[in-house]
């Protein structure tokens, strides 16, 4: 009897051990399996991937929201890059068409912190950092590549530092392009052709003095007021890059386009410095890299669009005076008193810009 009980206990013990082993076989993955390695990789990725606080950043610009508008397409690219890099936690809210005000008003709003960012021309920037006026001298830059080396290099950084002291941080210097003259009265081929012509310019002392030397009657005016002023004959002419002239349909109120290329016009993307400084290092990195990629995209966008811009101008009835049809030497000579007037203030930085290779 005792022997039978002993055998029964041994048999039950064996069944318990087998059941336990069977349970482990069903639920545990083999050591070193692909599933275990993948689970470990996912855990590590989640641990190292940065997270971002949900926020919306308002970005204003004064040009149209059309498909051939360089500011707007650049802003859309920046929005795409930032939102993708932050998994949509950071949203870029674009306000085109000057709905937040003229360029000077938007820069002031960014300085005050009531607007987060602005994509702008350099016209009003000199009111906040005097060194930036050096970029606006007539016939200063030989070509685009010369401008890029200056803006993306040491001289551009000097201007950036001056703007930071005013509470404005330049993320990148994008592009408007070389500026050209349009008017509604007659072809412009020499400075004499500008005599008595009332031309809208940006609120920029270098631009104003240059056009006085060319013989025109320059009138500073916010860009948001320009189309109506041309339409109503308040001014006869204006000057802008093709990237602004065509998307804003100035051909509807201007008959003549002269490819003077008299100023090169950068386009800084500016953010409130205190706001940028409040971002985490990870978000600062995202914003900076997105701005740099946008800058390269936007510059290439303008370059590729130029021939299309000219085609649209011609199709809409503008008479185009090509670069080899106007008197460059006469305009260049007329501009020299502007350099002389500001030699004490800007002579050193202008010499450095000219010497940049």
C-alpha cells in the first residue's frame, strides 16, 4: 500500500513539472530572437526621440499667397519641414498678403513679441540694425553667388548680431533677387528717363538717395499700399525683383519693365529672439535646420522661375527693356555720389563686401 502511494506521488510530481515546462514554451520567445531585438530597438528609439511641447508659431509676410510667390512658397516649405520634424506638435501658421501689416509694422511686432516671425525685404531692416543698409547700395553685388557668400558668411553674421541686440534673430538670409524698374509712362533706358518720374521705394535711406541721384522723385510707401497707388496714379513707377512684380500682377497697372538689376535684395527670415531663446535646444535645432533648407529651396525657386516671370510679363503686354538695352554705365556713374556720401559710415564694410570672392 505504501509503495503504491509512493508511486502515485512521483507520478503527480512528474505531471506538474511537465505542465510548468509546457506553459513556458507557449509564452516565452527564444533568447536572442528577432522579436526580442526589435522590442529593444523600439524602446531605445522612444527613449532618445525628442518630444516637443505643442505650440503654434505665427509667420507673416507681405506678398501674395500664389503658387509663384517666393515668400509664400518658402514659408510653406519651412512649415512643412518644422511640422514634419516635430510630428505636428509645432505648427507654423502663415499670414500672407500683409494681413499682419506692412513690413516695418511686422518687424516692429516681432520685436515686441506680438508676432512671432516675419519674412521680409531689407528695406525697413536698417531702422533696427544700421549695418544692414550696407547690403542695399546700388550695383554692389556682382551676382547671386557673390551675395550668398557675403550674407551667409562673416559679414552677414555681423549684421545678425546687431539685430539680436534689438531683439530680432535672423535665422537665414533668403532672397528677393535683383530689383528692376517698372513704370506706366515710357521706357526707362537712361537716368534722364527717370527725371520727374514719381517712383515708390522702400523706406530705406540708401534707396531714396540712389533714386534722387538717378533723377527720379522717390516716394517711400508700404508695399501693401503699392498696387492701389499705381492703379490710381499716385505714383508712376516702382522697383522690385521679378519675384515680386509678377506674382503681385503689377503688369496690370504698369506698361514698361526695365531689367536694371540696380539693387540686390535679400530676404531675412526673422524670429523674436526671446521666443527663440525660450525653445528647447532640440526645437532650436529643428527651427534652424528647417530655415537653412528653406533658404536653399527659396533661392533655387526664384532662379528657376525667372524666365517664366518674363514670359508672363510679356504675355500680359509689358514692354521689356533687356539688360543690354539700358545704359548701365550711366546708372553706375550716377550712383557713385551715394557711395561718397556714406563713405565714413559704410566705407569699411562696403570695401569688405566688394573684396569678397
